[in-house]
């Protein structure tokens, strides 16, 4: 049985163009190829084939024009803009589930939340914006069982009570408030960075 000879130590050199460690025996050939075909991106410092540099810039670094609000947004902030900052992104009203641009949603919800629904146990009309608090405080229902209990209630005639049209729950309300708060914080941070 032959004993395998230990691998000879491979010496390396650093390519002056891409700063990668290359076996010393290949450094001359690599350096010529690297300098002729690759270019360091000035934005991300990645080595990119020269013929693909424009495509690399367009895909990874070019400012993006938002088709909804017509703003030009830095590529790094594009996902944030689409999800949270674009004033024309579509949001759903927490009371009627109607989709509106973000710039109009708060005014709409202010009006829509003032609509009323009839509370069968109390025999009075309750504003939609106060419905969850009303259910919890006066009827001791958490929102998880309030929705199902509300739809299961029967009035004195034995007819099933209809579920309120607003169709929102406590979790959606909390998420909406949290997202709005996060958007304000991020916006103020970005505003201070530009100053």
C-alpha cells in the first residue's frame, strides 16, 4: 500500500486588479485576463464583466422611477418605498375593506370609522372605530371570540344577527398602527440623513 505524498504547498499571489489570491503559477495569465475583461463596480465593489457593467448597474444600482407616484427612488430604498412610503400604494380600509391610495386612506377611514352598526345586546348604534373597545369593555369579549360571537348572536325573533360590515379585527388594527409608526420613524431617519 502506497502512502500518498503530501500536497506540495501552493504559493499564491494577489491579483492587483481584483485583489483575489491566485496561484503564483497562474498570476500572469490571470492578471492579463482580469484587467482586460473585468471591472470593479464603483458602487458595490464587485468585479463585473466589462460587457455586463451597464446591465449590472441597471439591475442593482440605478435609481428607480415609481410608476405610481412618479418619484425617483434610490435602488436600495425601492422595496421600502413600494411597501411603506409611496403615497399612491394601495391600502385597504380597516372598516369597509375598500382599497384606496395611501394618501387618501386616513381621510377615508376618518369618515368610514364614524359609520355606525347596531349592537344587538346593547340595543344601540356604535361607531365602527369604537366597536372593538365596545365589545371588550361592555361585553367582555376579546376580538378572537368577539367576531364569532357577534355573528352567532340571535335577536329576539330568532333571526341570526348580521356581522358588522367593517370586517377588521384587533390584530389588523395593531399591525396598521405599527406599520404607520415604523414608516414615520424610517422617514424621519432618512430625512435627517439627507440633511
